[in-house]
């Protein structure tokens, strides 16, 4: 109803408004006035829009009811009380039957699966994260991944705000070729889409998102030095308890330009907090590159400092 008022679909004297209790009618009008101001921000006001605003303000002034300004509660955890922004991970894992030990260092700032208290919900900003792996069978240590920039913004849509979610990631990664060999390459990945809060539908705080991703890889591929692809990405971030968060996601990329191939992944990352600045992360999933499928699983102890 308030949305209809703000957009001029419904006049303030309509029966849908006047039949409401006085306090409820005042609250709806105030919300309509505020939302109209939001929609008009930065735009030149037309005579028609000005007349609509006057009619709403006049109708509201005729109701002998105090303003319904919402009480904005102070956050339980202030931004300066959240987890520390630097993190180091030490763990063990298996990829396609090969066992490895892993060391991950992230100088800053916050990952989607990190404890949310003190940070914006749905936001992820990471800089200069890198991972070293030692494969026991091959007796070698290598740089597995280097991520200079990793930004993700999940902005849930609702009836009033139809916001766009987006992501950008610059990284150096290793990709498995058709013959099973893993080669390093540079990757730029970005995308945009929508996110939604499920509210009480799943009985636990949950964010759902759907993206269209675009990826550009540059490296020594068979027959080409680059690959450009696109495809969907779906995900769900669920708080199963105060100390337990799960991020389940699926991605599909069809590289149609340059080195042609199909890449896919289905994974679930889980974080269990074991203190204000420590946690346990467990990740399992399945990946596909060049028609080759393999499983991966790892467990990491995380320390924030």
C-alpha cells in the first residue's frame, strides 16, 4: 500500500487507506512519503510530483497521531568489535586422490563465510590472499593461488529496493588441462545478479543469490593463450547456528572463445567458530575441467589477528 502511495497509483483518500485504523494509516502514509523521497532523490521534481507530495503531507497532517519514526537498535557487536581483519589458515586436504598440506594467508579484510558480527551482511572484501600447498606424494611445495582482489556484494532485493548484486575477482590460479596436467594462469572473473533474504521461509537466516558470471583466463592453453567464457552461478549462505555458517554454491562456465572447454563446480564451505578470533573451516566439492571430474576436500584451522 505504501509503495502504491509513493508511486501515485493510489491516492491518500482511497478506501484502501481510509479503512485502516488511524495509527496504521499514519504509519503507511509516512512510509509512502519516505519511499517517494527516496525514488525522487537526484531527480528534478515535476509539478505533478510536487502536487502528489503535498497531498500526501496534507493527508498525514490531518491525522492526530505522533510520528512513527522507527527505533534503530544499536548493533550487538560494533564494527570495531568484530573479528580481526588478518587471517592465517593451516590445513590438510585431498584433491583427486592427492594429499596435501596447506598454508593460506590473507592480510585483509573479510570473507563471506567469516563471522558476520561487526561486518555488513552479504559483503566480502579480500586483498592479497595467497595459498601454498605441499603435496606429500610429489614431495613438492607450490603456490596454489594468489588473489590480489576479491570483492562480492550481495544486496538482498525486497518490495521497495530492487538492488543489483555484483562481484569482481582478480587472481592467479592453477587449472587442470585435458591431459591432467595443472598449469598456472591469470584470471579475471566478474558478474552481476540478484540476491534475496528468505526471511522465515527456511527457519534460519539465509541469503540466496543468482549471478551471470564472465571469466577471462590467460595462460598456456593447448592451441590458444586465452579463454573467454560465461555462465550461471547459484549460491546459498545459511547460518545454521550462531557459530556455524555454510556457503553452498554451484557454477557453470562455457568457454566459447579461445581455448574452448566447459568448467563446472559444486561445493559447500562450512565455518565453525571456536572462539572470537578462531575457527574451523571444512570444504568439500566436485569440479570439472576438460571433461575430467574430480573431488576435493580440505579442513583448515583459521586464526584471525
